[in-house]
C-alpha cells in the first residue's frame, strides 16, 4: 500500500510523528506538502483539505490517505498504521494501552505548543511574549518533569518485557516519545539538561530509537526536517529559564 501524508511544508510539526512511523517501517509513502511546487506541494495540502467532494472533511492536518481511507489526528492515524506496519502488539489490550500513551503524548505536545502561543495561533509570538514567559515558567518548573517522570515510570514497569513502552517490542509510541524528547532538547535545552539525568530510561530509549536502521538513515537524510520557529517545538531563549 502506498500512503499519502498531508501536512504543511517546511516544518516537522505533528506530521513528524507519522513520518517516523512510516520511515521506521520502510513504508511506501509520499509527503505531499514537501513535494516541489511543480508537483503540488503546499497548495495540494490546502486543496485537499478544502476539496468540495471530500465526503468527510477534516479540520486540520496531519491527514493520511490510504487507498479509500482518509484519517486525521496523530493518535488516530498511528492506531491505524500500527498493526499494518508491525509497530504495535497484536492483542487488543496492548493496542489500547499504546493509544492511551500516544494520547498522553498528544496532551504533552499541546502544552509544549502553548508555551510559545498561550493566547492562540492567530497571534504572533511577539504579541503574546509576556504571557508566554509566564506559561513557559510553569511548564519548565512543573509540567515538563511531570510528563517525563510518567514515561520513566512506564518504562520501569515494563522493564521485565524489555526496554519498551508497550509490550515486549518496539512500537510507534517509542518513536513518538523520541520525537517529543528531541523536540524538547531543541526548544528547552537548559531545562532538559537539568531534567534528563532524572529520567535515564527515557534518555536510553531515545538513544536506541536514533540508532534503529531505518531511523538512523532517515535522520541524516534530506527528508528529515530541521526544527524551526514555525513548528511545534520552538526555541526562544527567554522561555528556557
């Protein structure tokens, strides 16, 4: 099956969670938004989302198209891809557990985003800098460690099955936690330098994911988009207190 990923061009964003799963599995996919302008690119994403003949319109990307199936939302897409790409255990209990962990990462990502856009995405960062500083201070002091300690605890409880978040094998949730931690290292390097020594299992998982065959190749390829100040993870030094 060939997959089509629809996400805004030039930024990892939430689309990167889907790219990592597809890349890890060596799946055949097209990243529509990052095609050349001649091939459609960004215009194709907008056109697809607002197509008049789309039976079930989607609010925002990422959106994945697989033959006649069209799916939105990161956790929803990964719940669909997981069994097809061998990135989740076969039993229902493990699949539900994986989805729950992914939804927790969705909440985490939303809080990370709100450190630089606490008043909403329609305003520039410069228009909400003061509120962002207050929001980021609370995030760095309280929420960052709360989420990372939770995933450290999950890894500790699953240690008997191996160093994975779900069951006894690597899953899409390991890939997603890798993306969140690497994004946090970019956005909050000082805060992460303080917190990471307290979550050694999380740090070890991130290192293992980065050395997986397909992922290691992807990370040094042109397909891997750099973090930047247009995406989900943004580095503003004044917020990294």
